[in-house]
């Protein structure tokens, strides 16, 4: 049987829910101050990158107490962050380091175990041992603060994450470089693609399908060549996709893709649009608790005091 049956089902569900329009996130992701575009004026074309020796990502070793879950529906929240810093102004995309550490402390105290997204995909499609309270922590865009700030905080709790990298920002100022991302991968993190240029892919394919291939397939090949680890999952820029974009991501060799949503339930029919919950910079302790499917109020740590920026 064709592998497309579940894609057709997923796309039908998503498009039906959107009146036949592209599935869009309720809010748009923050873009870089300077627009990064392909270096040529002509439509980009994808070309095979030099063959890279890929190092398998380290995955947590299941304990004897981890029961097998799946295949099928899995309850596992996927959280989405962008920048972990204090910009001096209010921004939903900037989470203060002290707030981020508070989030990690709560997850730890509530009994969550971070898992790589590849293990979640395996559980959905084949079944796999999972901890009682799994969570996937994702970071979009590849901001340098993930390496300098988020990672050291997460190490205190034994947590790992997933970074979704924009291909043409790999060497840009303010973003992680290949060596830094490789260091995260060696520590058990996973690497995914966030496209080549962070464009709305539903508008790209209506103009040029070669560009869509460049955004999806070529970004994966380039990241794998530069970093040396498998790139198995994709994050849609702005959380927006449609049937053509979903098929392009599937055909580009990705095992799954993530968008935005409002539930921790992950289904096989949504493998190419797994739900993520955005964690905003203005979240209170009650808001963060609501996002999580399991939270023990009695074990909630005290939130840090918000100090007004000068």
C-alpha cells in the first residue's frame, strides 16, 4: 500500500478544519531584523551536497520501568521556544533566562522526562518505550541564546532538546554555527530543518516548485553536510502549510514535521503536522501549567519576581 494514505488523511483533516485554506498558526513567528535571501536572483535549484558521514544522535536509554506506548495516539507535549534572553523590551519570542529556568524546574518537579522527537515519531508509528511523562523541547530559528543560555540551564536537569535551523542563517550573526550545533548533537540533542530562508512555503510553491525543493530538500542536505548528523524532521515556517508543502516535506526525506496547535495529543494521521505549544515570554505560572497535560500543583516552585527592565 502506498505510504501516502496517511498523508492524504492528515491533509484532508487539516484542510477541512481550515475551510480548504492553508493551515496557519494563530500568530506569526518573529523574523530577523535583516532579511536573508538566496544569494542568486534566479530561482534556487537544489543540488546534492557532498556526502557527509552522519553521526547517529544519542537517545536516552529506556529504563526497565518505561512501558511501550503506541503505535497510535501518544500524549506528549511538544513545547516551542525561540530566544532565551532578556532583550529589555516585551516580546513573546524572548523568554527571560530566569523564567526559562523556572519552566525547566517545574517540568523536573512534575516528573517530565525530555525525549528526542525521533523517539516520539517511533512511538507513534511503531510503538516504543516512553517515560511516564514525556516532553519534547524545541527551539526554532537557531538563535545563539539556545547554545549560550538554554543549554546550560537544561543541563542542570538532564534535559535535551531539538533545534530547528534555518539553512541560510547557519553562519549569520546572532545564530549558532555548525560547530555549536554539532556540540548540542553530541550531547543528545536532535537537529531539524526550519527551511532554507524562513519563507511562507505556501506562497513559494505557487511561484516556483524548484524553490520549494530548495527550501525543503536542499536545506536538509546542507545541514547534514555541515553538521554531520541526520536531519529527520521539519518545522514549518510560521506554522503554515498546505497539501503541496506537506508532500514536498515528505518527498524531501523527512520522517515527520511540526507546526502549532493546542493539544498534547499526537496522532499518526498528523505525522506531518505534529502539534506544538508555543511558550511565550509573558507566560505566568498558571499559563504554563495549563499548557502541560500533567502538573502537580503542590510541587510547583515559586515563580521568579518580574523585575521591570530599565
